[in-house]
């Protein structure tokens, strides 16, 4: 650490200044002095001597201290007044060492150089004394007398500095981090081996290099500005990202650089030090992790947003809403046209040649459809001619057989169409597509369509992870689309079933104005167990039926269909309402039993109706069919209506000028309970009366009780209450509805009551009574004698002539003659003849016999037995029914409309032989 001794005649302060200045210059430059250095320039305090505590003094010819520097005062603890003129041995050498020290001083004055360790008294030291390394250089005074120049260094400080230097060298050389040091001129002074390894050059080549020798222009500007900022401000800079390349490797590397300013012992800036770490791998891992997080977030968003509805087009748009712009810049979805049109198996799936329809398109770079990876030739199906054109949303198209889209559809595998230079890139205005992912949409091993995702130039091209993500997104959408397809198919089937089980939208009945409404409780399936029906009976009578199978959905709809069919069959037998319900109860009891046996479900049904358990003690009554039903038969001639009820809410009757009333029909037990009799009542309905039959979904919900619902229904149908409502738009609408058509009344009831609870199906059947006028009825009593046949013919012809139905006179006269003849031959008591004119002509012949007529085919040799056969050939329909005092045989003829003359009686007679 010592330098060559200075000249003996140079003052010690000058020597110290020269050594300090030279040492500082060496440290800052990191090399030997230049050829023409400004040696004698003035430098600020602060050098290595500040750290090692160097002091100087001189001895005169007499061996006593002649000069004493200020640093000697700081090191040895003696002032100049205390030291000058004293024997140095006595001044600071311990007494036990003074004899030997005097000999050493004598030798020095004889002209010998000496270096050694000298103990000295130091009150600041821990033990009151210290050890100094003294370098004594013989010299001469201006008179030629011998003297000595002494330099003393504190050994403790020197050893500490050596330790610090050794530690610094070890850290700098052995650190796994890249260390570097820039001087105040922003050129490198030193780097460690790790830094050299990171940047790919030998360590010695970095000396004197600048940031522009290491990095590209842009990154070098950033690093140089950061170095200048740290050097000027003294504020450290951490984790500054730097991007560049290393010699021999074109791969872009990333480094993290931290900078801090270095100071001398006096605090003067002497350069900028830094740490550089190669974070390329870490950055790549962070990007991979960020990509995984992005993909997971995208999949999570897809799970929440795709498949929210059971609509194919909506699901396709939801897929694109998720993908654009989070995943790609452009995207489209094509679905097979056969799938959209409802085909069970879309054609052409094997070779991808089937027609597709563009159902959705989304773009973050354009406002409308553009030609991208899915463009097709406008001139034909192949690639031989025609210009490419974009596919519009809603357009039906085919992909060329050898196109990437067709190949993806055939193989059910995703394909990446490369961007520029790949041979399949297309211009999007002024933007070049980077790449396109063509992904078949596969659900349950069936390709339902094709999704395409494209990125424009400037975006990262699609990689393997992107392909896997696109396949997953397309698969999720495909499952939702296939679910929507299956739902639509089942929904259509359910609707067909439901509509086939309900009467036509505008049912007609003699003497009745009919209006009906059906609201399914489940809007998704639109099927349920409620039903209503309007059945035409002989004699222009009409059966009105409203029923409700307990339960919801397709299962209840199937049970409802079976019961409705049974009701129609029983009604055509012309049974009394109570008899119809009794027979229907037997049928309902057997619906839930194995093999349809009638006894299997009865005990469980009865227990359920009474709130108990099944006969076997189990509580699982899911196979028990229970239903409520009200059955009414209206006769427009007598204006009387017969009601029978099986556990159903009572009908509401509104007579002209009277308040709405709940009819007191015996409630009875629900159908399926079995073993309970049903009662019926007969009520006369005046013209203009309003009758409402409904299911409990109209009047009962979780928000209000059945009684409250019934009261609300009465209020909605009550003309008095409607008239008393305030003069508001709602009140005016109610008064107009009640006074208007029956359709308006239905709409008013549904809008007034709570019909949107979605808890149960709602069926509403309303009828306004308009009985047949007396002019439309011909009724006669005939004695039981042969001449009554001729009298019946005369009465029938005369009545038809009065009605202007001359075209029907001959046929009616012939058929009346046959029925009256049969009544005389096989019946009992008086004969009653009745003609009814409404939408058709009905003829009824009553007698007291109980034997029902039976049609048979007469042999060629028989002289009789062809009467009923003739009735069947010439009429639109005929039949018989029991009455309380006998039977009634009837036939029906259509009214002439000028377009059809009806069956020819001559041809009918000839056809019997």
C-alpha cells in the first residue's frame, strides 16, 4: 500500500497533497496516469488516506521532533506544541521500550532507512494505546545535517481496509449477480465475471464501453438517461427492464437492472454501480403464467356467459362476445343449415360439404363483415374461378372441398391458417391478418358448425395454448347449441302434443259464444296438465269441460291427454255428467297402476286425497294420477245446463244485471280417488248469461289464498263492481271489456288477476248463452199408430219449407219416415218428433222404448233391415241416446251452401244392393 518515499526537502503537507491527488486520480480512472496528466491540479479532499489515517512528522539532527503535522496530531494525540522539540521516544513510546527505541533512532540518524511497528499512547484506542506502522526515510537539512522524514499509519485502520478490500473483491468476483461500475463519464470501469457471462463478452472488453456499445439504440438511450439521472440525483433505480441481444444469439433477452450512486469518503460522487440480472426465463414464465391466468379467466367468463339461453343464434353471439377482443380481433360462427331447420341429422357431415349459415360475426377492427380466413368464391363451389367475397350474417354457403374450413369440418380437428407468407393470408383493408384458427364445433361426437378466430398484424400469432383454448371455447358453445337443438326438438314435440290435446282456437257451439285461454306454468316447455274442451253433443247440445291433472310438465300433459280422450269418448256416449265423471274416475284410478289395472292405484289415490299415505304405508305416490274436473252439458233449446264436479273450483255465473256468483255445485272428490259418487245439478241459464270455467292456477298462488283469488275473479267479472270503479284508464278499460266481446272479457280477466306467477298452468273457458229461438225449433207429439208416419213426413216438409230449406225436404222426409217407422215397430208409448235448425239440421225421434237401435247389413234376400243403413248413408251423422223415459234416435244434415248438393238419395239407395 506504500508509495515511493517523497523527496526529503519537500514539506510534508505538500507531499500529502501530492500523494492524495495522485491516488484519487488513479482510483477514479482505474488505470495508470496518462502521458500528460494535470498532476498539479487542485482536488477536493477525500482519498484513500482518509480511510487508512496517514500522518507525517520529521526529526532534526539532534533526534528530536522538528516538524509535526495536523494528521499526526489526530493520529497520535499530541499537539504541535507538545511534540516539537521533544524526544520522540519519550513522547509516545512506552517506558519499557524506550531503550531499544533510542538505539533505533540513533541508527536512523546515521542514515539508515527503517520500517516497523511502533506502539504509541492513544487515549482514543480501546486499551489506551495503539500500534502504528512507521516508515522512516533519512534526509538532510539545508545545512547538510542529517535528519529523518517519518510517515506513520494506524495499523488497525490499515488492517480494516485490507479486510474490506478483500471482502469487496470476493463479493464482486464471486457474486451470482452481474456487477458493473460506470465512471462519472458514463463509461464502464469494471464488470465482474457474471456480468460478462450474462452479456456474452469477456470481462476486459467492457472497460471504457458505454451503453451504446451494449444495447440497441432505443434501449441504450433509456439506460444512458437512467445512469445520468442516478448520477445527478443520487436516487437509486431498481428493476429497470432492458431488452437486447447477446453476441452470437439473435434471441431477444430481457435484463433487470438496478442502479445506485457511489461516493468517496468525503461524499463526493465517483460513479454509478449497478446489478444486472437476466430475467428472460422469468419473464417467459411470467408471460406463460399470465397467459394461463388469462385463459382461465376467459374460460370462467365463457362458463358464465355462453349458454344462458336455449337459442342457437344467441349462443353463437355469446361465444363471440367472449372471444372478441379478449382472445382475437375477428370471429365468426357457422352452423349447419340442416340443424337450424330442425333436421334430426344434418346432411353432409362426413365430407363437410353440407350447407352452412353464418349466424354470428364480431370484429374489433371493422364495422361490418369482411373477407378473412373464411372467404369463398363467388363464381362457384371450387377454387377455379370467381372472386372472393365476405360471408354475410344470415347467408347460406358452402366451403370449397379443399379449403381449410372444409378440411376442419371433415376431420373435426382445429387448423391454424398462417398469416403473411403462409399462402392463405388475406388483406383486411390496410390490415394484414396475422393468423386464423379454424375450429370445428363438436358436441357429443357430432360436428354442429364451425368457429373461426383471427388476429391481425401486430398481435401475437396463435400458439398451441391458444388452439387448445379455442377448442375448449368452441366445445362449450357447441354443447350449448346442441342442447338448444335438442330442447327445440323436444319443445316442438311437446307443443305438438299439447296443441293436439286442446280444442281449436275458436271452438263453436250451438247457442253459445265461446272464448278460451291457456297459459302454461312452465314457459320453457309450454306443456302442462290443465285442459279444457268443447264437445258437440246430439241435439245441438254442448259439453263444456275444464280439468287439471295434479303435477306439471310433460308427465302431467300425457296424463291430461289420456283423460281428455276418455272424456270425449264418454261424452259421445251421451251419458249424464255424473255418469261421465264416475267412468272417468275409474279410468284415472287405473292410469298409475301397473298394467292399467283399476284397483292398483285406488287406495293410494284415496289416501293422497285425504292427506294420508298409500295403502302399503309408503309415502312415494309419484305414480298416482289425480285430477280435478268440472263437466257441464248445455241444451240451447231448453236453456238448461247440467253440472257435475270432481274436486274442481266452482264455475262463476254472471246473469244479466246480476252480480257474479260462485255456483253451488257439489265439489265431489278428485278423479282417481275412486269409490265416491258424483252429484249433478241442473240450472236454467237465461240468454246473455256469462259462464266461466277455469283451473285453480287462475285464482290461487303463493301470494294469495284460494278465497282471495275467487273474490278477485268475481270482481273482475262483476259488471256492477266494474261500473263502480273510479274513472281511471284501468277502470274504463274494465267496463269496456265486460260490456264488449267475450275475447275482451278473457283478456280483462287475465290482465286483472295475477297470471304471471309461473307456479301452475292456467286454463280459462268462458261461454255466453245465446239459446236457440223458438223459430228454430219444431216440436210435435205423435200417437203410436201407423198414420203417424205420414203425419211426420208432412210436418217435416212443412217446417223445412217455412225455414227455406226446400233442398233438404226430400232427404229429411225419407229419413224421418224411417225413424218414426222404427219407433212404431220397436218402441213404446207416444212418439215425439223435433227438428232443430242452427249450424246444421238435426232431427230427433223420441219414444219410450229402452232397446237401442243397432245398425246391421241386410242380406240380398231380406225384405227389411235397411232403414238405419239408409239413414247412415244419407245423413252427416246419426245415433241414439238414453233418456229418463226411453231413448232418442237422431240424425244430422248439413245446411245447403250452394257448393255441395249433399249425397244423392238415388245413389244411396242403389248402393245398398
